[in-house]
C-alpha cells in the first residue's frame, strides 16, 4: 500500500499495518476518508439527514468516529463466538491481527455506553469483503441506534409490574420508534412486516421488511440489548438496573431505492453528471446518463487442491485490486470438476467499463494480462 496524500484515517491504517496480515487493497484504502454520509448533498448524506430529522430531539448524533476499530470492539464486546464466520479474513478487512475496518457500526455500542451515552445514533462507513456487482460494494454506510432505560423508573412511569411487562413494553417501544423513522424516510403509505431474527448482541431480535415496488425489502435489524453487552458497557451494577434496545440500518440501499440509483458504484463516481443532480435534500429521481461501452474478458483456472486454499472472495478482490472501479461486474460463469483428477475449475467473466471514458481494447487487455499473472502468483491457481 502506498501512503501518497492519504487522509487521517488512511494514515491511521498505515501506521498500524502488519504487512503479513493486512488484506486491505489500495482501492479500499482510498475510500476510508471519503465520509459520504457527511458529504454535502450526496444521496447518502441526505438519507442520513432524513433519519436524523425523524429521531427524538434528545438523540445524540455521532458521525465522525474512525472506522479503525479493535476486533474486541467489533466482535468480542458484542458476543460473537471465536469461530464466527464474519471474523474470517475472507469476510473482514484486517489491518493487523487485532485491528480491523469496522464491519458494522455496532462496533461502537460498548464504547459509547462507557462514555455515558444512553440515547444515541451513530452513522458511519463500514467495510466488508464481498463480490462485485451493482448492489455490492466493499464500503457502505450504516446507522446504529441505542436507547437505554432505568428499569425502576420505567416500571414506575409506565406502571409495569414484572420483567415480562417491561419486556413487552420495550418491544412495543422499539418497534414503534423504528416505524416512525422508516415511515418518515419512505414517502407515501407503507406496508411493513416484522420477522424474528438472530444477532449475538440482542435477544430477542427482529428484522423489519418494507414492501416497496412489490418486493419485500430488508431495511434493518434490531432487538433488546443482551445483558452481557450492557454489563460490558455499564458495569455489572448499572447493567442490572438497566434495559435497552438497539437497531442497525443500512443507508446505501435506501438511497439507491429512494433516488432510483441503479448501481452502488455511482455513489463513488467523480462524474459531475452524477453530483450535479443532487443540490438539495429533495428525493430527486436520478436521471441516467449515457454509459460507456462494456468490454468482456474471461479467465479460467484450476483451483488449488485442499479445503480453504482458495475462496471466491479472494478472486473478486484480486480483480478489484487490479481493475478498481473499472470493473463493473465479475461473474462465475462456469464451474467444472475434472472426472479423473477431481480438480475443480472456475471460469469468471469480467466486465470492464469506466464511468468516465471509453476504455481501449489494448488497455483492457493489459488489465486482463495483469489479472492472469496475479491469479497464479497470489491465489496459487493454474490457468487453463
Ligand atoms: N450490526 C448488524 C449488521 O450489521 C445490524 C444490527 C442488528 C444492529 C441488530 C443492531 C441490532 O444494533 O440490535 O447486520
């Protein structure tokens, strides 16, 4: 990784890098200081402001915490088991063995409770290794809300005689509060449904789905904060006297839907034809501008033998490391097991397309050539 003219978060990452562990490619490092949720009239910032406007006035809004967090904050403090998949290097960006780019804004729950906050919403950029397509990007944005209550006070003011009554009241308060937020973000009549869900840091847990253009859309996860999380945040005594609820909500997909933006990568475009369309907090409908032509290239290879030697995310990310945002799409178009050797082959089709210019064949060939060399060197595969 190169330091270049890196911003403060990139500097923080670079200062902590353990080269033998770090799996953050340059194109992701280049995004860590972007803070689209605080960027003027960017659609992500407008969705954030619409949520903030719907929160109770007492809510403390936190939107400038560094995405560089410890594995303790991101996973341990929330009760993720030691062998949970989301801890793996194929899912999470590690800076060193104890420091990651946060995978969710829940990473700040315990820290903010320790700082004395009882009613807050934290907005931030979050990072996950993922495939490449129009709805997946390794950087996206979340809102995380927490509301704590003193049990005795709650029982007295709402006449709640038992733990069960407190639990039922909390559930109703959580669902009512979140409905208010979602209804104010989506214009018009809304049909919603609650499904039971599972998170290690809440119990019980739910997800809220919204019916939008005839499809059920998952908008948020939430639940009653797990007592162990309260104990870590408040200390054992105060935790016994407290209860609370929490939720986490993704901003990017809401922005895509409400502004009619067909591709997440447009959020990261530097093209003025994108940014000039957003000059207020209105939910204006995005007007597509002409795309430059696509160029397709295929690559096929035999995977290394042995479990865990190769993960498809490794290929997606290697492609992104080399092609950056010039890769519109990577699709696994063929998978084949050799009848004699038992070796597995993958064939990927890569769509190279720029948001800013027409790519020449020579240039696309040179990218594809680099990718072919890199898959052999970095992934240990054998080209076919
Ligand atoms: N952190 C979860 C995620 O990224 C979302 C979430 C679920 C946050 C439940 C919460 C919660 O605070 O209570 O998928």
